């Protein structure tokens, strides 16, 4: 008994529990165990308890981390469910819109790598499959065009302008329609076109279109609209255009209002081979007929005619002054164009005709206004050395033929000026004109653009000389070779030369001049004629060798050196 008490007294209280557990588990051995054996077994148990405690802590950490992951997963599931619910709502609304509008729905949109993807939606039973677009992915540009078309409004146009000066005061443009306009124009022209869709259903579309154009003088700060400072504005087009209303011609355009068939501009000379200014009219375009396409137009273009009064006014000194009054004469013009006739690879032919018919009233028997014809053949060759070339052969009579005799602007119009005045004596005169315009790539780095016009006529009225019964011949040219540094830079030269001879009775008048323009251009695209915007830095030398017809001078000199920068943009 003494020995047992001694042992118990030496054992710590914490170990009493362990000894008790050993006694319960290993009672037979415990009775025979020595003190050293008991100490060893107690130490082993302590190690096992520490190991169990460490494992318990690790397990707690794993449980906590698992709970965090479960919470994040639950959060993601809730967000995904919200997206699914929104898509279901969008799908439900789209299906409702389909049934109401009877048209394909606008599907939900996903954006990925600058690509618009429209998610497919189920087709409603009330809608036929042909109303659904097959295409389900669009680029951002295509999607923007889709939105623009859906809204139905567009605004686009053109303008040019810049800074210029010369070595002798104010720079003056001279015969830009004969020498070329580059480095030889100093105004700021603009076109603004507004278009609004008003109906689009069942393959039929209606658009209201308004075009404003005019000039802004760039030599003065003030730009108030007036003719003295060359600040002008007009509504050149106001019309309604429809598509799908002409039976059997679903792609034909029928228009009514102030409009005409499209102009064809010779860019480098800044005049048109086809132009019919209209006060109002009706036209049909894109009639697919036979091998080509037919365009028709009937327009009004009334003119003002100076009519001599029978009674003359006395100036107070016994001298009689002839008085004139302006009478407005009704004029109707019928134009027919048959175009896009295939010839050979990449070549098409067009045949155009226009008849201008005065419609005088019964009280205008003493007013002389002659009818006029304009006929044209247009041959266009695309893919011409990487560019294009267009040839135009024309003939005209009476006042239209007289326009072809102008030194500068050669638009084939019936009236003599922008005030719609009919001036001069026209006695059946005729004029003939051949025009070539185009551009070609001589290599990857060299491009050449050109414009040439050969014209002759007899018995026309000269608006430059104000003389009837004029015979004339003229040669007008501009050629522009350029080196292409890259897509955004070009350097080149434009050379222009013209010579015109007018003969009235036995007297001859000659006008002749040339132009050299050096330039560097910042632009977008490699083409000269079909890429804009364009910023041109230039120096230009122009000389009038003979000026019998125009009597023109450059502030007292026969030549001019000008400097400037000009921009030109389509938008």
C-alpha cells in the first residue's frame, strides 16, 4: 500500500485521466507495469492527441474554405438566373412585337471582338419564315447601318474650302473649267442632303428628301447670305422618292417634286456632261428593261426672256431709250436615259437624250425661245489599269449648244445663267463634244488622273462675247500624275492647258492659257477621284497667253503665283 501511494503522489493531475484510461483499456497489463512503462505510454498518448488536434484544425480550415466556395457559387447562380430571366422577358417582349407588327423581331445582342451577334429567337406561328432574316451576325458597321435604316433618317453631303493667297494681292481663279480646278479655286461650295423615311412596309418604301447647296466665300470673316460677297444658298432638291410602287418593277424608283435625273460631273474641270436643273417634275429610275436600265423624267425649268417694248422712253433730252421687260416662258424638258448596257468585260454603254420644249402662251407670240436637243453616248470601262475611264460623245442645239462654247462652265443647260435668263439669238446652231475622264495606276505607287474635252460648234450664241452666229473650237485638258507614299500621303503635279478660237463673221478671237500646280495631299485612300477626305497643300502658277475672249487679267498681270491649302470631303 505504501508503494501505491508513493506512485500516485508523483503523477501529475493531468495524467491521472490518462492512467485511468490505460487502466480501463489495459487493466491486466497495468497491474504488472512498472513506472517507466507507464511514463512511456503516457508520452505516446500525448503525441497522438496532438496529432488528432492538428488534423481537427486542418479539417476546420477546409470546411471554412468550402463554405466560401459554396457562397460564391450561389452568388454566380443567382446572377445567371437574373440574366436568364431578363432574356426570357426580352424574348417574350420580342414575340409580342412580332405578332403585333407582323415582322421579324430584333433579337438580343451580344458584342464580341467588334462583332455583333444576334441571338436567334423562336418563330411565331403567325409569321411566315420568309420574313425572318437568315443572317444572324453582323459587324458593328453593318449593325449601325441597320439602326440608321430602322430610324430612317440620314444626313450627308459635301463641302470644300481653305486658305489661299497670291504673290500679287487677292488670288483669282481663271478658266478652271478649262485648265483644271486644283490650285485654281478659292471658294467654299457645299451640299447638304437630308433624308427621312416616312413609310416602309410590304416591299414599299417612301422617303422625303431635301438638298441644300450653295457657296461660302472664304476671303471674308462675315458669311451673311448675299450675292455681293458670293455667299449663296438654295433648296436645289425637295422631292418624295418611292420604291416598290411601279407594277412589275419592284426596284424602280418613282419620284415627284423638285428633282432631276442624276448629274454626271467631270471632277477635275468642275462641270457636268449631264445636268438638268429642275423646278419640279416626275421621274422613274431603275426600270430593268432588256439588257440595260431605263430612266425617264419630265421636269419644269421656266426661263425669263427680255422682251422689247413697242413704246420707247424719252430720256428728257430727246433721246429714245429702248425699254425691256422680263417675261416668264413655260419650259418643259423630257429626258430619257438607257444605261448599263453590257458590251465586254467591265464595259457598259449608255444612250441619253433630252428635249427642251418652250410652251409659250397666246400673248407671247413676239417672244423668241427656241427648243433644244441634247444627245449623248457614254462608254465606261471599269478596271482600267486598276481605275476606270469614261468617254462621252455629245451633240446639242440652240441654247444648249451655246453653253458648250463657254470658256469656263460647260454645263448643258437651257438657261444662260443661274437667274434662269434666256439670252441671245439662237438660230439652229449645233455643237459637238468629246470628253474623256478617268484614272489609272501605272504601278502600285504611281497614279494618273485626267480630264480632256474637245468641242466644236457653228452658228451658236457666244455668252462670253455676247455675239450670235459664232463658230468655235476648243481644247481643254488637265492631267495629274501622283506618287503614292502610302494610303494617307500623295505628292504630285497637275498640268492644265486650253485653247479656244471663236470666229464671228470675219473676226477671230483666241483664248489660251496654262497652269502648273505642285502639291502634297493628306488623304484617306489611294484614288485621286474617288477617295475623300483630302487636305491639299499646293503652289500654283497660271498664265493667260491670250485673252481675246474674256479680257481677263490677274490684278493687272497676265500670270499669277498662288499658295494655299484646301480640304474636300464627302460625308
